[in-house]
C-alpha cells in the first residue's frame, strides 16, 4: 500500500522534506509504541519511503512527529443518534496553505477494514468512516506536554483499519500512548458514541449525558480529570473560538432533540454563527473540508471549503461503498 501510494505522489512531484535532528530523535523514540499499536503501518511507511527515494528514518520521523511539531488544528465534530439514524459531522479548519495537501482516500488493506478517510497528511488520517459504519474524527488540543508515542494521525488510521465498532476503538485509544493532546470522537451505526480525551500523561473517556443522544467536541478538554492537562493560556491565544463552537453546536442539537437529518447536519456545519464554519482571513485559516456521514448505510457526504448551504445539498459530494 505504501509503495503504491508513494509512487503515485512521487510522479506528481512530491518529495519528503528533510527532518531535523530533533524530529529524527523523536521518531526513533516513538517507533516502539507505533509498532505495538499499529505494526502494519511501519511496513507501509517503509514502502512509501522507498517509492519516494528517501530513507525510512526520515519519513518515520515526519509521520511520528505530526502533532508534536505542528500548529494545532481548529475543528468541530459531533455525532447524533436519534430518529432511526446515526449522523456524524465534522468541519476541518486549518491554514489555507494546507488546502493543496488535502486528500480523500479509499483504503483497502488485505487484513483490515476498508475505509474512506480524509487528511492533509499522507498515510495518516484526520477523520474517516469504515465499512462497518464506524466513524472517527480528531481535534487538536493545546496540551501542556508532548512525549514520544503514536501520533494522532496514525492512531486514527489504526482505528479505521482495525476496529469494527466504537467500543473496540475506545479500547484501542485508551491503550495507546498518544504523543500530543487531542480529542477523538467515535460513533458507530448502532448508536454508540464516545469521546476519548487523550494526552501524553492521562486519557479519559467521555460519554453523552444521560438525557441526551448526541456528543460534541471542539478544541478543548471537557472531562473534569483532563482540565489540568490543557494549556489554557495557549488556548486563549490560538484556539479562542473553541468554546463558542462547542456551545453553538450543542445548543442546536439540544433544540432538535437529537433528531438530525443529513440536511440538518450540513446546516450546522455551514453556519457562520458561533464560528462553526470558520474564515479567519487575518491569519488565512478556515474550514478546508466538511463531511457528514449516515452511519447505518454507510454514506459520506463531502464538501470542500467554506460552504453556506441555502438549498439542496450545497456542493456536497456523495460517496457509497
């Protein structure tokens, strides 16, 4: 898989950037944990590196250091189980300069589950839905520490490849030593939903409150035991809109009593109220893509850029397995 993918990108002019001594050391110290959780991806990295005419060490350092040496992403994710369906929605907000790197990949490992995933970094994923109707998306958090471990983009691929449902995914994520702070929202076609709030030091699982059938995460920790793991000063500077986005989405889902259609989910993600659909022109950062998934089928609707839905399904694209 890695060699085939690397060959395609290399022919298009892609080159693996040279990694610093610090990143190479971080990659070496992270390799053991990546191999414990997702050994198959090490072979994929080797094949990709060979196809791109670079060393395994250089590419491994790049993939294992993502999140530890990169600006955090400002994203919004929710899941809702009601009205006979399970809906997963996500906006991916990042710097406009990364738009040229965004991809949608259908991944079909011989010994794993097929999945449709989205990312701005090859091999890893920022969100996706696999053939079992399991959806996962991540959001970055301003954490206090970074330690060698498995990067968010690789552990997310591990979930898509290896897990059949949300509970399996929770167990995998809780067992993993995540290199940097992040939230992982999980939902499956049976209606099970959870958020794994992870840091290099502790990880906790958050479930929907008892009288609600939805769950939301943006770019901060909500679980009481995770509060001290977050750098609140950095959040105030770089992820200042995380609370308004969380509040806006939660309020809308609460008002709908969790009965959400594809159309309703698209409207939530396209709304400019509460900064949900982002366009921070002063720093050239905004929504790069949105997805809404109907997990019982499963179907994935995708839209690129900042989409304001006024009729129909906007510019959403429908994919079906």
